[in-house]
């Protein structure tokens, strides 16, 4: 009897100690469905989070229990959208924006200065990777032209690499060492992954989704095993996004359908146990390597999952989330739809001209693309740079289109959305 009670007690303790995803306490929660675009940790305790639309940087030194706001739009006025953050060490870090500005800190994030010695100046930075003692790569953007910048002296000097011959857009860089690395984004054919073995001097395409309009949005290597790689594929309506997986360092890839169109975040703690998420979902969990998915009903608007080890991870979404055995005791208030853009079609069905308005509440970037009812890319209608809040009208001739139903895809700094229209 005593043995049975002891086994029951141990079993109960083991169940209660299982890690779960929870909102981190004492950090900003985004109103209006906006999000933290990135989170980065040097170790289990020291980390930073970058808020996108509201342009804020937060730092924690106690594993996400408490956060200090280090930077906001009042410190550097100009209407920035912060996309990503990465640190080389406890002092030197880098902050990418979607506004043609790149920042560096040398005091752990207390102060930030604009990097001005890159020629030509990158139009946006969507991905940053610090590797080794002094090497940094960064790439951009989700809109053209595609580029990579590189520094080998802790960000004092930079080299600009034109990537337009390889890709139309780049959103992620991942390096195994100073020379071997990967870049992800898309070209005219589909979402793609590129590989370099010479520090970015040359690149080879190692994967393509072959669906125009898709992006390979995030990449991850399994902690402790760089041969096992994962990628998140953001697709176009009406298709679902995908998990892609390689067990031979990117030579061969398998694809698994996910649960929403705009899949962006990916993170695995074992070869089979991991999570994905995107603009309209929270954590979707798989225990079988992506064959099936379970909605955990926690989190929303996910863009980054940052794995520390098998029991600790962080994620950036409507707030910052932590995967932990501890009980953080914070209610998740992020279960609501995200409002990316206020778009109104003026007349539907359409005969000769497609007309709509977009109410931009701040400066922005936007790609407007046309797809058929099956999600096949037809053409790009507009690549627009918005410099101030404005209600803007658009008018495109569509008389050449056959009668039927079409999607207009809108991709701006805060996400991706689509509307249907009928061509008479």
C-alpha cells in the first residue's frame, strides 16, 4: 500500500511539472491585435523582446519574470516598425526595422544609435543572425529588393550583398558558423531556402515550394543536432501553410500541411515535438513531426519561437510567451482577431476596374497581389511605400480577366490578409 501511494505521488508530481506555454508577466500586451515581432535570449535568463507596431524594446534578466522598457518611439521618433532583435554578447546588439533604419547598441540595450555606414542603405531588415565572436548577418525584406548585409567586426563595418539574382524577398538568415548558413524568403517560383558555404559570397538554392506567393518565413535547427532543420511556410489563400523538415542538413526536405494560411513561427524541442503559429492562430502542437496538430488554445499572432532547451523556450506574439515548468499565473488575453488593414472594395462584382480604399493608420509598406480562386499567382498589382497616415484609393484595370472569383492579397508590415472579388 505504501509503495502504491509513493508511486501515485511521484506520478502526480511528474504530471504537475510538465512544461506549458504561458504569457510572461510584467510585459506590454498589444492592443488592436498587434504583436511582438521577435524575442531573443543569450541564455535562460537574459533576453530581449522587440515590439513591432508600437516600436518598443524590453529586456529581462530573470527569465522573463520582469521586463524593463529600454526603447520606445518617444526615444527615437519617426514611426518605426521594429521587426527583429539579436545580440552578439551581453553588450552588443542589433535592431532591424521595416523603415530603412538599422540600430546598434553597445551597452546592452540602454542606448541605441543608427547604423549609417552601409552602402547602399538597406530598405528594411527582417532577419538578423549573430554568429561566433564578431560576425553578424542580416537580411531583408519581405518586399523587393532582396539583400544581405554582413559585418565581421561586431558591427563597426558592413558589406552589402545584392541578393536580387537569387530571390525577390528574404525574411530569415540562419548560420551554423561564420561561413555556413541559410537564407529564406521567396522568388517568382515560390518560397525558397538558399545555402552558402563561403560566408555569403555565393549561394545555392536547396529548396523551393514551387507555389508562387509563398514564403519560407522562419528556419530552425534542432538544439544539439544541426542536421535536423525545420522551416515555416507562409502560403496564400485558399492554401494552408506548411511545416518543412530536413534530417540531412537541408539536402532533402519533407512537407507537412499546417492549420492556417499565414504560418510564420516554428520551434521544435525534439525531432517530433514542436509548435507552429501565425497571424490568426496561437500555438499548434505536434508530437509526431507534423503529421497531426493540436490547438493548445494559448497565444495569438505568433512570429518567433526561440528554443533554449527541452524545458524552456520563448515566443513572440500578441505578448511574450514562455514554455516553462513554473506557473506564471498570467491570464492570456490575446484570443481575438487581428486587425491588419481597413480595406473597402468599391463595387463587387467587378466589370472593368477593381477599385478599393485602404485606410493606413501609420507609415507602412504594402504588396498588393492578384491570385485566382485556387491560390495561383497572377500578377503583382502594387508595391507601395506609405509615408504617413492616409486613406488611399486604388484602381486597377481587370478587363482582361476571365469571368470568375479571385483573391486580392494584401501584405503589409503587420501581416497578410486577402479579399475575394467576382469578375463579371
